C-alpha cells in the first residue's frame, strides 16, 4: 500500500472517532468533532499531493480516495439529520448525486473512458467541507438561518455539479 493510500485510510479510520465525538455528549466533544473532521478533510489534499508528487497513483487509490470522501461527508450530514438541523430529503439529494456520478464513472470506466473531476465538482467539495465545518463550529449557537443558508449552498453546488457531469458526459450513456 502506498503512502498516499495510507493517508486515505487514515481519513476512513478517523470517521468513527469523529462520529463518536459529534454524537456523544462529553466535555468539548463539539470542538473535538470539528478538529477530527478538519484533520480528516485535510488528509484529502495531502493524499492527492503525495500521490502526484511521488507517482503513487494506483487503482486502489483511485477507488478508495473518492469512497473516503463520500464516507466522511455522508457521516457529517447524517449527524446533522440526527440533530434535526438538516432535513433527510437534503441528504438524499446529496447521496443521489454521488451515486449517479459514481455510476456514470463506472459506465465510462467499463468503456475504457475516464471522467475526471470537473471544476464544479471541486467547488461542490469545498463548499460542502466548509459548510460542514461552519455547522460543526456553530452547533451550540442558535444558527438556524446560517445552517439553512449552508444547506442551500451545499444543495445548489451539489445539483449543479451533478447536472454538469451528465451534460458533459452524456455520450457515456449512449448505446453502441
């Protein structure tokens, strides 16, 4: 296993600790949850940097890195649903986009094509990570309006990037 993949695996291993800190009420658990989420999020950039700089791009890394991202984001959004600060339907929109884009990529891969991450997908990721950090940082404050704005931004960038992926790559779905 490459160093880059080990960093990715660290992100996955941090998820249960993040969730425990977020869901169990103990002294400073909110700060610990935010710190764990931040560390896990930062590993996404680190593993990509290591993979490119040291030529550690592997099939395993191509599989596990996006999976780790989806697991981390989904765990945070699930927590928000449980806390009652995010509606379940909003999480379903995010998950639908993730499954649809992953399916599109699988179809492309089966045809020998690769769909690279687009700019809107990267913007969606940044908006989502920053939004989650905001919601975690303000969990003990009355931030209903702020949370709704964050959720709206997450949904807007999620839907836009999903539509863009399909608009730019519709040819993958054509029968040949």
